């Protein structure tokens, strides 16, 4: 079966950037920077970008380009004993896809509400009670919330359309639509927000450097964590996307551009968010520290409350939530494509069948997150999948590719097809700095989770929706590993 290819270099970069830029760039990076030294955080952040983000991106672009396949097929091509790792990454992607799309659905509903500020004055009460109808426990499922169900169904339909159409006319087209619109919307929002009364106060909280934090190892861990989480590296997406590149592709340059655009977008998002928070703090007569937040609380409680106080709430509200929708959908499509490509390679299905089966199954599972306990289950699953599914998968991948195999072969490959070469710093960054950073984060997360229950949830809920979900992802990965492929895999070396 002839492998599909991107129609243009711009199309590939926009798709890769679309995968990297997600909801976390908007609601996670600004808060992480604020919490870890403000402007001074940019020093470890840029160091992490240069020593882990870019090297890892080059590695995945190079491996995907060289071995031409989905994540399981690529690992099987290098060593038949390591196909399980690719499948673990695929099952992790499936898990992320079914809950991430719920947040996209929330954003769609809020985009509609923005035209009338339908969330009212009590944005917290509206979000938790009127919108989510949140139950008191993850195991108390509650009722199906039909507006959320409808938004999730619509989001799955959009993803299915682009997946069904293929790489060139589907996924590449999505990137060319969503990314330019996202950039324009965020720049428009930011351009207006920085001139709001009190915006400078918010920006001062965001960017004022606290250089005393530079010596805090936790700040450096936060910087590396943000790089890993925001670049879509270590769980199969970039391996899959780069496998669609033509033979002559400037791998190194593409990786640099993708990482720089992603990190630049994060900085602009920080300016946007803290300008609004500064205006909100001034209007309420409180310090910015009393209004700043992160995650879904920032997006669906704090920002709507801030929008109510802005001079043009319809403009700001619709623009903000449309940006969330486009950022979310572009990332969701990349996650879904990773799974679709693996099904095509494993079972020999055509794209139309693989994308349709996956989207139907994914939609059925994601209905759980439209229930009253959806947010609670989402929070637990997201915590365990991010802290262990992604990080452990990335750590296993980096150990396999740089310690058990000869990473110099990949460096020779990427240098041969690129306009400029990477040197020995690339090998050192991957083998030592990246491996250590990922290993440290995994150990630190384990210590934290065993010292006290995450989020104050009951231990039984953490086992059901956290540890057991991780066990299930590994079990399914092993089953798929031992299941014969409908399409033969040719080994390209490696006896590990």
C-alpha cells in the first residue's frame, strides 16, 4: 500500500504546529511561567527547548521520515520486541482523544454563550452546577448533559471528516484552515487586550523576573515538563506525521520552525491572558495573584468573569472561545490520526474504514465525559495519562532510540536530507539531558502520588480511573503487540 504524503512543506509544518499548539498553550503555560519566576522562567524554558524540545522533535521527525509508518510499525521495524511501545503510545492517544474532545465540546458551547454572556455573573456556579451538573463523586455518574453531548458529537464529526479525507486533502487542509485563523484571533485579542486599563499590571506579574528562582530545581523541572507536554513529543504523533514527508525533506529546519512557533505562541498567549487578568484585578481592586488560575478554571470560570468586565464582551468572548475551539480541534485531529494510521498499518484497512471505526468507538467512549461526573473522571484520567502514560512512554522511547540503538544513524539520516546539520550536542542532549529530565519527572510524580491522594479524590476512584486505566493501556498494547499484523513489517536493523 502506497503511503500518503503531505502536499507541501507548509502544510506539514502547519499540521505539526497545530498538533503542538493546544489548549495547554493557552491555559497552562502562562500560569506555569507566573508560578516559576515570571520572566526569569524563560531562561530554563529556553534551555529546555534547546536541549530537549528541539532535539526530541528532530529525533521523531527523523525516525518517522526514515522508517515510514505509524508508531507501532516504526518500532517493530527497528526491533520486533519493541512494537508494544508503539501500541502503548497509540492506546494513550486513544485515551486522550476521548476526554480531550469533551473540553473542545465545552469550548464550542461557551463560544455560543459568549454572544450573550450566558454564563451570568456567577461564572463558577454556572460552570459547575448549571453547565456540567457536576456530581459529588467520580463514581456517581449523574445525568447525561445534552448540550455537551451534542457538542462532543459535532467535534467527532469534524474530526472524522478531516481524517476520512486523508493526509493531503483532509489533515493538511485542517491545518491550513485552523492555524491561520487561530493566529489571527489570538493576535487580535492580544493586540486589543494589552491596551486595557490594568493590562500593564497583569503583564508585570507575568514577566517580572524573579532570578532567585533560577536556582530552584523545581523551576527547571517545570520548564522541561512544559516543553514535553506542549510539543506533542514522546507519544507517537510526530512519528506519524513525519512518516508522510517526501524523501527530500529539511528535517532539522522543520523541527526548529515547529518548536519556535509553538513556544512563541505560548508567550503571546501569556501576554493575552495576563492582560485580561490585570484588567480584571484593577476593576475589582485586588492583586493579580487573587484572580490568576490555570486549567479549566481559568478558561471557563476566570476568563468569562473577566470578559463580563471588558468593554466589548461579545468581541473578547467569542474570539477567546473560538481560539480554544480551533486550538483544541487541531490537536484532536493529530491525536486521532495517530490511532487511525496504526489501525491501517496493523489490520490493512483502508483509511475510510479505519477512521470511521475509530471515530464511532471514540465517540461512544467519550459519552462518559458528557455525564455529571465527567469533569471529575476527566481530571483523574488526565493526571495519570499525562504524568505516566506520556512521560513513561517518552522515557522508554528515548532509552530505546538513544541507548539501545545507535542514535548516530538517525543523526546521519537527518543531516543528509536537511539544509543544515546537527552535531554531537544533539546526541548528548538526548542521551543524557532528556533522559534525566524525563526520569526525574516520572520519579517525582510517583513520590507525589504515593505521598498523598491526587486532588483529594477517594483512593478507590484513583484506582478505577487512574492506575487501572494505565494498566489497561499496557494490557491492550501487549495484546496488539502479539497479534499478527495483516501487513508484514520489514526489520530495518536492531536486535534489542
